[in-house]
């Protein structure tokens, strides 16, 4: 989730991965609502559910600290795509990576 100009939340599903030991990465279009939102206000919130344990979740709040494009961006994008589809990302234009530094993270189990 990101914040719209009026402060309302904007939430969309994303593909996500870990970068290094302490950052997260997602991909988006540089002209997407998500990218425009974090250019203005870098705060984000992320909810992740474990497919094998649907009652287990990770709740993360943080900030986008870098926009990554070019060869480094495509290396990350292809890695994320392989994680979800087993293939490199099929489109070769109009994508960037948002590097997120978590400020708060917690694991919860419901039920």
C-alpha cells in the first residue's frame, strides 16, 4: 500500500523479493500510481501471506529508498519473475524496481 495525494491508502497486489540482507524489492511501471505515490511520499505498507500456511502473515512498514532501473533493475525484475513464474519477465520495457527499507516488521498467526 502507498498513499494517494489526499492521504488515502492505495493497495495493489505485487510480486516481492528480498534484496541483500535487509531490503525488499517490488517492480512497477515508472508511470504507475504506485511509483507516483512513493515519489511524493516514500512510506509503504506490505502484507504477505504464506500460501502453505494461510493463517500466517508478515506485516511490514517501511520506505522506498531507491528507484532502480537499467541492467541492475532488469536483473532484479527477472529474478522476481522467475520466483513467481519460472521465467524471465516477458515485457522488456516500462519497468523499474522499488527498493524498500523496512522500518517495522512483525509476523502474526491468526486462528
